[in-house]
């Protein structure tokens, strides 16, 4: 019995410390009020794009790892064989908290992993680094917890940080995205869940947030799990450096790939060989934007502040939009008859300076919370020890 009590006592301390560490010892931040994009100039992420250089990529997928605890099936070899058959230029394996080095010799290899243990699925996709961050907050996270993790992940300058599936379990709410800073892209497109409210909330608050589209595949043998979404990146080659440079510049877009029911992997591979609609050109001239697509779209929409559809054009392979004085950003989406959709990165106003200020640690609030947390931990230890001693004396 003494051993059981000792184990329960130690477990209680561990749980109490985890709670206090997350909610009291975590740095407290001052979040500046969001500031919309503003300025006389328009940022065009596709200014340097070449229609012959689009690379189809998937940056989020899993294989069997950690003894199967992370619900991944199949091998890395299976994974690459499937995505190679579908014609992908880059297919990164993003196991949880682990860099899968299979295919490292390939020119298109992208080191990647998925970060996060939180029960609310506050996950991040990390690209371009071999350094894995194992720290996280497991319990439902406050905005301070989320910002602290983003700051920790950004300490590696080579890392490209994506907010994975923010809508899943409301891991990152639209309100969070008004304030959080320190990420590079948002996984707006993911099989089964799309996060447009989060993306438009971030853009409306003046955050330079680019789009990512991924399968988040856990079993490459299932046709309905692969080739559902992708990110098209405009880069001279599939080399890691060139892909990451293009992603950071916003020279990429997300795509929902039209699906067919009961389609085998072989049938899907044959269909994909027919090609996809793509962005042919995108230019800004004074206060207007003009785009040309490779195919006629059933609809082209220009979406602005607050996620509001400003203009919609039917049955066309080209469109133009004139920026009004009140427009802060405009993103474009094109929908096609086969169910495929393209979602472009935003054009936004700027004057050469960032429109948002980064959250900073509030030293006084952090100190107060840490003192309170220490006191709570000490009180818990004293009470627990007293209870333990009483029970021990009764046994004697």
C-alpha cells in the first residue's frame, strides 16, 4: 500500500506540474491590436512566376511510425511509390516528431515532421529542417501557449512553419488567427476539413499568411486518401531550397483536386496524366490585378476583407479586378466543372513595412503568473505530504 500511495503521490505531482507549467509558467504575451494591410503598393506573389515551372507538392502525410501509435500505415517506400505514380514533384513524409530520412538521396527530398501532442490538435507542419522540437502543451491551449510554441518553432531560421488543419477541433480559431504571429503558412486545404474562416481572419488582420493544401494521408493504399489536395509551387526545380524560397515568397497556390467515386490508384494515376488547370499569368498594373488560367473556369471569385466575395465571373479563363481604396487584400479562387478548384495567395497593400506588430512577452504579467504558479505548486506539495503522512500514521 505504501508503494501505491507513493506512486499516486508522484503521479499527482506530475499532473499538477503539467497544469501549472502550461497555465502559469508559460510566458504571457501582449498582443497588439490587429492592423489591416495598408499602403500605396500592391504585393503580387506571382510577379516572378513562370507557367512552365509549376511543381505539384504534398507536404503532409504519414507512414507507420512509433509502433503504430500515430495511426500511420504502410512504409516510406509505399508512400513514395504512390505519389510518384500520381506525378507529384515533391511528396514529404511528415511523421509526428520524427524526420523520416527515406529517399534522402533524392533531389526532391524535403525533410519534414508534424509537431504537436495537444488534445485539441494544435499541430504544426515543419519543413526544411532536421531539428525536431519535442516540447508542447498537452492540455487545451491558451493563446499564450500557442504563441509560445510558434516562437519556439521559429527559433530555427531554416524551418518553414505551417499551421496544420486549424479548423480541426478548433485548434486555431479565427479569433486566434487575428493575433498569432510567427508562422509562414496555413493548411487551408486538407482532406475532410477546410479552414477558410481562419485564413481570411488572419489576412483581414494584416498577417502575411500564405496557403498550403495537403492530403494529410495516413494510408497510401487507400485511393480516397491520396491526391485530394495539393500545393502548386512555382520553382525552377524540386530542389528543397528552391521550393522553400518560392513558398516563403508566396509563389504557390492550393488546389482541391476533383475526385471520382470508387476510383483505383491506377485509374487515378491515369486520370492525373491528363493534367490540371493551372495559373498561366497573374499581373498587377497600378491598382488592378489580371489573371489568366490555362482552362475555362465555371466561376472565378475575388474575395476581400472579412472573406467577402467582391466579384464573381462566370465561364471564363481570365478575369480582372480593380482595387478600391477600402480594399486591403484580394485573394482569388477559380472553380472548374470537374470539381477541381484553385485558391491563389493574396495580393495585399503594403508600403515597404510590415502592417502588424509581433506579440511581445509581458514581463510583469509573466512574473506574476510564475509566482502564483510556484505558490500553488508548493501548497499542493504541502497538502499532499500532510495527507500522505496522516494515512501512513493510521496504518502504523
